[in-house]
């Protein structure tokens, strides 16, 4: 559904993307994981034709975005990181206006906005001004707006940033439901749990380069499934093992020799990132 070949983007001397290549399959949830400034938002802007790449090519549903930007835009929906809803309109009016921009017929617009407001749980607040919505409700409305033209691909840039855990999980349910409807979802995130819970595959990006690609389980297998954290005097030290028995054996031996407490836990995608880059995703 999305094919990217050697994508590069320079802003003067700053290289935001450095030869990014990947393929996203139809109907999968693909997560792009990385710290702020890694190139995630630049990638989304290129996919939506808001930014032209310095070099490289991108195809969406078989269409070259550089040659057919207008056609591509009709195949995708965008949920931006920052709220850009019209606060002085109702939810219904926001969707109505968006449908008109896409040239949707009157009957189709009405049917679609009613369907989507119900889907995101805002049907009972459809006539309320958006300025009175909570952050979570606004995020859900952003998703509904992006889905108005029935896109084949949904791009989501940090869709749950700033939300409380309960609201975040509600959005996860919506995203999973979209996958079940056959929508291809590409989301950028720096939330580890979000990537592990939602994504069929994850690409870890750092300084504009794709440094790892695979399912969450495949990526964790690369470093080891069990982490041992040693509480050493000069800081926490980590080692990874394939199973709990080996991890416990190492931790116990280290404790006897150095009298340092240790902790066993399951490895996560942040561990993969740290092992590959030497720094934490949230830094």
C-alpha cells in the first residue's frame, strides 16, 4: 500500500531523512517509533505532499506522490499531531465542511458524518461546539474528520499525545477497529506501550534513518526477552537473556559477587532502541 525508496529530506544543513526505505502492507497497522526530531513528522508531511522530498520516491496505492499528488490526497486521511479543528463550529459542522472540501454529494456527506460520529462515540454531542470538548473528544473528532472521504490509508502523527491513559486506550480501540475494516494505518509515536499493543510491525527511526524493522516480538527477540537490571553504585546496568532461568542465574551470581540488588523484567521496544542507539526514546 505504501512503498518508500531511498527517501531523503534536507533542510539546509539539517538532514531530516537519510535514505529511508520501507514497504507497508495493505491492511496493517505500522508504527514508526522514535524520539522527537527523528524524522517522523517530516515523513508524514512528505506522504501528504505538504513537503517535497530532496530525493527518493514514494508510492501510495500504486501512485507516485510526486507525479499524482492530488490523486494521492484522495486516497489518504490525516490525523495531525496538533489540533486544527474549527473550535467555533459543532462536530457535525466540522465534518460537513470537510466533506464539502472533498466534493462529497449531499446525501453521502450526511450518511458518512452520522456514521462516523457514531463510530467515534460523539453522536450525542454532534451539535455541541468543539471548543467545549475535552482533549480526548477532539482527538476522536480528528479521526472522524480524516475518515470522511473513506480513505484507504490513514496517517496518524502522534495521535494520543497529551491524553490520559484511559482516553488513550479508547483511541486504541478505534484504531484497531479501522484495521478490521481494511484501512491501512501508519502511526508515528514515542509511546512504547502504544507501539507494542497496536502495531503489526514497527520501524524504529533515529536521526532520519530506519535502524530496525519487524514485529514488536521480532524486535525484542533481537536483544533478548528478559532484562536484568543491576543496581550498581555507578548506575543501573542492563543485560538481556533469552529466558528467565539464564537471567536469574546471572543476577544471582552478580549479587553474590558484588552485593548489588537486581531486577528481572520483560524486555520492551525501548530496550531495543537503547541497545541500537545508546539513548532513550524520551530524551
